[in-house]
C-alpha cells in the first residue's frame, strides 16, 4: 500500500513540540508575511538566492515566484523532518540539511553563483550566542556588493537584548538598513528587516 506524506502543518507542530527552541515559532509564517519578505526583491541579475531555516516552506512558496530558474535556489534547514517535507513540496528546489553556522561552506559546495539575496526564516533572539555569532560571520562572508539580506523579527522579540545586539552587529557590517511596518497578519506580528551591502 502506498504511504501518504504527513501534512506539512502536522510535521511543523510535531517538530516544534519536540524542539521548541530551535523552531521558535508557534506556527509557520503567514502568506502575508511571506509576501512582505519578497516585496521589492529582484533576482534578474543572475545571482543565486539562499533561504536559511525554510521550515516547512511557508516563505519558500512566495520565494519560488521570484526565482528566474529553480537552479538559482539553495535552502539550508537543520531539521531532517522539515527537509523531507520541503523536498516533497518543492521537488525542483535544492535543500541541504545543515546549520546556518556553516552556510558559507554549504553554498561553496553547491557550486552556485554568489548569492544576490539571502532570506532568513530563523528566530534570531532564540539562537545560542555562538550560533548567532557564526550566523553573522557567515552572512558577512556570503554578501557581495549589492546583495541583500532579509529576515523577519517578531514584534515581541524586537526589543530583546539578543535581538538588539544582532541588529547592532549587522549595522556595523552593512551600511543600508530598512525596517518595514508591522505585518499584523502573522502569529505573532513581525517586522521585516533588510540590510544591503
Ligand atoms: C521560526 S521557524 C521559521 C520556519 C519558516 N521559515 C517559516 O517562516 O514558517 C525557524 C526555522 O529555522 C530552523 N533552524 C533553527 N536553527 C537552525 C540552524 N542553526 N540552522 C538551520 N536552520 C535552523 C528551524 O528548524 C525552523 O525551521
């Protein structure tokens, strides 16, 4: 008998209950937040796009729409069960099960062109300090002139010390910063933050 794949939402809650700190979300991002995350992004110049922490693909659905070719995409996700869901949902995209703390190496091994866009779905404030620092070092190594880094930050986590420290470090490295208005249709509401080199 053919086995059916579990629903992505079921897998999300299963992994979230087992590993709440790493997943750090009560639900996958809404499509309103996903649309805000790709707003104004342009990949026509031939670079690649890296998505960090795609989870079950809530942002990936929208990201797929701005890809010139599926080959321009690379997703890096820590949770094996999420990677399985992602490969089923998006069979034309490439996903690597690894940590963002090794994003530079994973990208180098992929043979992709330098990233023009990096989109992160990670909850920065809950990352251990060492992973947060490695994350920043990797973003710094990946970003080329003109490239864009975008992430969301939940409104309630925005003032947290670890979130503020992360933003200060990013501001030092990347001169151009923008914070969106609050995306209310998301649980919980979130800002979209963009840095550019
Ligand atoms: C807040 S959830 C967001 C999931 C999805 N991007 C969304 O918006 O619905 C954070 C995601 O980052 C992943 N993650 C956490 N730590 C990671 C790490 N060190 N490396 C790669 N992915 C990680 C989690 O497994 C989870 O899928």
